[in-house]
C-alpha cells in the first residue's frame, strides 16, 4: 500500500508524456476509408472519405511522395481532416512518378506493393516511429529529413497487368468528376506535387486549384508559369535546403512574370511529417481553398 501513490504518480507522468508525443492515426486493420479504385478491369489501392460537414465544398485528389503510401505524412493528415470542412478526399497509390513514353510499371513492382498492402498496422507503426524521430530533431537542423520507406500497394491479384501512372490519375479524376463535384483540387507532397502539376496539362477533367507541399526542383520541361488556376505552395521550415531553394526560385519566377495566381505559405517548425503541425496545415489548406471559392459568395 505504501507504493500505490508513487505508482499512480508515475503512471500519470507516463500518460502526460505520451499525450505530448506526436500522434499518427493508427488503424487496427485497414486504412480508414480504404476503397480500391477500379482502373479498367483491375483496381489500385485508394482511400476515399466523404465530407462530414453536411455541405459539400468539392473534392480533393491527394498524391503522396515517392516511397510513401496513401496515408503518409501531410497527405494522410489532410485526407482524414479535410472532410470535416466539407471536402471529399481521395488518395491513390502511385508506383512510378516518372515514366518514359510508353513505358509501364514493372510487374514485380506491383507485386511487391501488393504484399506491403497486406499489413497496414505495421505501416502505421513505422510512420509513427519516423514522425516521432523527425519531430525530435532540433529545429535548427534544416538539412535533416526522415523518409518513410513503407509502401501501400495494390490489392493482390492472380494476374497482373501493369497500370500506368496516367491511367491511375485519369481513373481517380474521372471518379470525382462523375460524382458531380464542382471544385476538384489536386494536392501533392514532394514528388506528388510535381506529378500533380504535370497532370494539369494532361487531364481532360477540369481542375480548379493546385496545392504543392514541400516539392523540390521540377524536372526539365515542367513549369507552372503557364498554369492559370490558383496555385498554393506550402513549405515547412524544417525541410532540406535544396527544397527551400527550389520553392523560393519558383516564387521569384512567378513574381517576375507577374503571375497573380500563385501564393507561398510557410509553416514554422514543420518537418516532412507535419506531426506537430497537423491542425495548422489543415486550417491553412482549407482557409486558402475557402478564400478561392467561397469567400465572396458568403460575404454579407
């Protein structure tokens, strides 16, 4: 009996410490909203969440970074939190971010991705560990970034025919268009941001806005200067210097060419995973989108 108060105090201290740690939403079985997306007679890994506000503001297609999955980092945060603001969110699995003309993803890559999809609980644990490590890094170490190497993949099938990146994007955007959403938005993190920018020039589905998060230098021939729709770039302060320089160069270029459809927002203290900045990130994205589409019509 003598030790009970001490034990209770110690337990309370553990709970407080745990509550202060960055938290990543954990799924006991499969990713919340997991819903394979049909691409022809096959399907790819995807997760869809309908808006919960009661008023649909539009739909958002989210593209993860390279070597990540449909619920990674900023993409996972936004796809889970934005439905409360009226946005329907769809995240899809990308196998290859750069494909030569006519080149399809290798069958072995698809199969390896399918095997990874079978254990989403392990993926959540891996990302939680990575996010904790990233947030524990000193804030002034701007050249350190922890990468998540897990993959979320396609449902395993007896016969595999390679599905190209373009086919994945076309199927996802067509789904959102067929649902009748007036405002369709593309959001990409890292390499997913560059892929989203490229998609604007290749899709027949009207896209209303583009958001790029911590996207590095663009490939030769890829530019945003000819894009007329609203563009927002988000830059976390704890990114690699190469990413910061690439974003600032694009800002200078857009300003030099007097493009008024471009804005840059910085999130102080944000690492790649945005674990300690998740609510600020969501509020920033929704606030910017609201201003683009609804502020004038809701004004008295």
